[in-house]
C-alpha cells in the first residue's frame, strides 16, 4: 500500500540534493545547456523555490512510502505548489526511486495524491513533463492527464 507523508526536516537536504542533480540532467538534455550551467540553474531554482527550506509556504514536499509488513519504506517524492485561489496543485517534481519503478507504484502514488488533493478541496492538478521522458508521459497519460501545450526553446 502506498502512503504520503510530509518530508521531515532531516530529510529535506537529501531531497534537494536529489532534485538539483535530476533537474540539472534534465536541463542539459532538454535545453541543451552545458552541465555546469545546468547545475547552476538547477541550484538557483531550488534556492528560489525554497527560501524557508521545507517550511516554505505553498511548496509541499511529500515522501512516498510503501507500507510493508514491518516499516514503511521511502520510495520517492512528490513536490507540488498549492494554489488555494485556483484550487489547483502544480506538480514540480514526482519521483519514484529507480529500483521501485515499473511495479505500479507510480500510478498508485498518483491516485493517493489525487485523493488527498480532492479531500483538501483542490479541483485540478497540473504538471510539465520533458519531451524525452516517455516513461513519465505514459504514466501521466494512463492516469488521465492530457497535453495542454508544448514548451519550446532555442539557444542563441
């Protein structure tokens, strides 16, 4: 069974370390920036997104856990920005750790998040997925997400 819980203060730096590396890799591939520039951008974006670390208002980081016989096992993260006016949540990052992928946990986690958001009065979930991330695109499509636009860029 999949469950979600708020990230603990002592776990937040591990989330940021994961996020910066993962996002920098995405920036390098999708925006064709050199690795060093991508890492600087990812670091800057993380710092701007979390000026108060895990206590930053409206920036929600949840740990995805797999409830097993003895103890819950941390298997990933959700990070979303809550917009109480529009009653929407924008997923900035969703990760199932590599060794837990392709086992149905991503879809299960998405369903748990959707139920949580519904109970909190949200009416919409938004996200952006990288063009080359076919696995994520399939997951989102299978869970009812539809394409609302296409992001494009050009290096000058």
